[in-house]
């Protein structure tokens, strides 16, 4: 990613993908694998993302680079068959989590909140149109 930014390439799109077979295994064996899978995948992305942000900051490019971390949907803390003692990861259109850094993003700011189960938004919900409008504004469009 650093090489792209050195030559002035914009935008940079870095993706972390989990294979379909990983998703199928997590779904079928969710009670056993969700926690272990989350720990593994977090380890796989935490250091590279920290490295990217550190590199951009050291080069003085973080202020002019908008970094967005998001997924295509939220995830529930349970499976469709109920809560139980083992977690699941069903699709959740009611809440999702994302973060931004750099650009004109105010560090440490938060917007929105979910309930104790991360299932639904509480307080005033933020519509995805507002998220899109914010991203376009931060990109100067």
C-alpha cells in the first residue's frame, strides 16, 4: 500500500477477504469457531492496519488520506436459532460498525450507539445515506 501512495496513486483500496469456505465453516460450526475465528482474523488485520496508519502519519500523509474500515453489513451476536451460550454471526441490517482515520476526521469522535447486544441502534439512528454523504464530503465531492 505504501508504494501506491509514494507514486501518487489515489484511491488506495485494500481489502481483507475471508474465503467462502471459511464462512461456510464458521456458519456450520459457529458455536465452536466464531470466537477463535474472530481472534485469528483480528490478528491478521490489526498489525497491517496499524502499520498503514503509522506509515501515513510518519510520511505526513495521514491528514490528506481518508482511511475507512467498514464491512458490507452488520453482524448479530447470535444465530437465527436464538441466543444460547454459543455466539453466531448472522447478517444484521439494523446496526454495523465502522471507523475512519485521517482526512478531516476528528480523532476519537464517535457517532451512533447500539444496544447491549449490538443488535439495534439506540438513540438517533444514523442512516446509511448520511454515512455516504459524510464520506463524499470528506473526499471533497
